[in-house]
C-alpha cells in the first residue's frame, strides 16, 4: 500500500468528515421496488462513468444478478482524476476495463462495520488491502466517502479514487 503524507491523510479525512458517512436503506425505484447494484448506481447521479464502463465491459448482467456483491464504486470525480487520454484508452479496452472494474468488487455482502484490516480477494482474483480506523474505511489507496448503500443483490461503498489492480 502506498504511504500517504500527513497532509494527504488530513485532506482525505476532511473530505470524509465534510461528506459524512451515509448508512442508507435499500435503494428503491420510483414505484418503491428495490433496485439492484447497477440500477442503484445509475440512479445516484454520481456514477455516470462507472455505469457506462460497466456496460462497455459487459458486466451489467452479472452485477444485476443474484450476487451478493460488494462494490467499491468510484464516482465520476474519481474517474476524472485519471488523465483524459489514459481514461479514454481504458474505456476503449474491454478486457482492461473489465480487469479494473472487477478489482472494485468483492464476492459477498460486506457492510462497513464488518471491514477489518486485511488483504482480501477481489472478483478479478487479485488481492486488495481493506482497512478500517474508527468510522473510516479504506480500499487500497481510496477512501470510502459514503458507506452501506444497500441494493437487492449487495452493497455499494462510494470511493474517491479509481484503484488500479496489480499488473499480472
């Protein structure tokens, strides 16, 4: 895991404190029916790039399926931290995109209170470091800014950075 400076830690902590951790109930549609992970993310308004990427990578049906899954979902702002040329290249490469997106998914439903400091296996097969300090949850170099957004087939934790899987 990359070491952060004190200033970077405080900047990330300030972001979380400012945003607050959200413990939301199960997401529902306009007719009050529960929504799956894909529909929950699509309706949130801050995951437009992620929603597009899920479709382009061919993961939509899987993430709408039974699950359960835990998705550490980067926001549009997180994707926009990636230089445009690099992001465009990633979005155009279905296999690379699938590799990155499945690195953000854990099998099973893991609520934020259940996170412990550990290395866990992602859906793409690589390990990622998850950590917890009080109410703060980390996913490799990303910080969870909203936690425990439940869907019918799992849970979403909003993160502030797109985490790249290790090179194989």
